[in-house]
C-alpha cells in the first residue's frame, strides 16, 4: 500500500488531482452563493484548474483567491450583464409561450434561444480568458467573442457539457439528490476542467498576441 502512496506514482498524483479538484469545487460553490460573485468565482476556478492542467505546483486555494480578487470587477460586470440578458431571454420565451402568436411567436422564440446560445458561448471563453490575461473588459470581451466564433466546434462542445446535467435531471428527476451531492463535491469543477482541456490551447495561442 505504501508503494501506491509514493509521491511519484500515478495513484498518488491522481489522488492529489482529485483532492485539489474538490477544494476548487468547494471554493467555487461557496463563492457563487452571493450570486453576484459567480463570475469572479468562475474566473478563480478556471485559474486554479488551468494551473492543475499545466501541472504547476502552486496552491489551488491561493490561486483561486488571488484570481477572484484580481478579476472581481471585470468578472462581476460581465456576469451581471450576462445574467440580466439570460433572465430577459427566459422571461421572453415564457411570455411568448403563454400567447398564441403563431409564426411571429416562433420566430421570436428562435431569436431568443439563439441569443442565449451566443451569450453562453461568449461566457464559456470570457471567464477562463480573464483568469489568464489582464486585458481590460472591452478588450477581453472582444477577444472572447472572437475566440468563441473562431473555435466554434469547441464552443458548442463546451456548451453541450453544460447541458448534460439538466438533461439527466429532465429524464430522471429522482436523481436530484445525487446531483446536489455531486455538485457540492466535485461536478462543477469537473465540467470546468473539461472546458479548460478544450480551451487551453486556443487561449494560450491567442494570448501570445497580448
């Protein structure tokens, strides 16, 4: 057993990686609770997970906290704008569904859904981007939007990963308790880690032009 726990074994390294992911996840969930801090929490989580992906040795908690503070205003401003847009889109889709508008209602619904996909595609790139680069919000917004379109397949795959959990819950509501526990333990960090695997190379290549 001692051999498994030796610092140079794959088992030990995997155990450390899972432990760090749990730490990042707990921090992410806790710092998301005020709602307005979701953006800064996402940036902090991405910074810590990208550090883990690069196999760098700094403390994930320290990286999370430092990035949370450093990106707070850029992340919070963007997050609140995104949240307002998503709430308005959701309300519009709900309102249209309650009215018999025919073709006009269908077109409006499609436009709302398309806008939601576009804003989420932007968000998928924005928070990891600002976690790595100190660009002002205008420049970070422009670069994140360009990355979302330039690497469209990766953007769609990242969005698909976000839909897995709602889809599971929709088809199997009885699993809610399990999902709540998984979210508190590691699931959000696992999804963000998969995002970072998808986005790390484009972020690094695009960031080299800073």
